[in-house]
C-alpha cells in the first residue's frame, strides 16, 4: 500500500477538533456520571484536552508560552490528583461506595 505524502497532512485545525471532542466527552461524562472516580477521570480528560489546545496554539504561533502553560497545568493537575484521590479514599473508607451523593459526609 503506497501512501501519498500530502494526503495525510495533519494541520493545526485537526488538533483543535480533537481537543474540542475530548473536552466535550469529558464535560458530558462529568455531568452524567455519579461515580466520583469516573468524574475525576473526566476532569483529567478535560484538562488534557486544554493542554492539547495549548500545544497546538504554541505550534501554530511558534511561541513557547503555550508549552509553559501546559507545564504549569500539569503541575496543578498533579496536585489535584493527590488531594482528590485522598478525599475519595476517605469517603470510600467510611462507606464502601464512592458516589457524588456521598460528598455531604465531609461537612464536619
């Protein structure tokens, strides 16, 4: 099978479409699901979609500021994972399930 060189050129617009689709899937998953682990993964999917868009803009504008923004976004996402998973484990230890309705247990 021979591939034509110009047939599969991926432009910046393709990255924007993929980023928008990933963000939409994450947003719908966040609004529809009740399991906090799945909700947590949907938030991470949305962050990665934004990171993809930042990198695409960085490539299109030939500027490293988008890549620096991705670096800081990944740092914030790592902190979010640490805190979020600690909260989810605390809820799971109290009850043997983790749903969004169990968040009221943290009211003190």
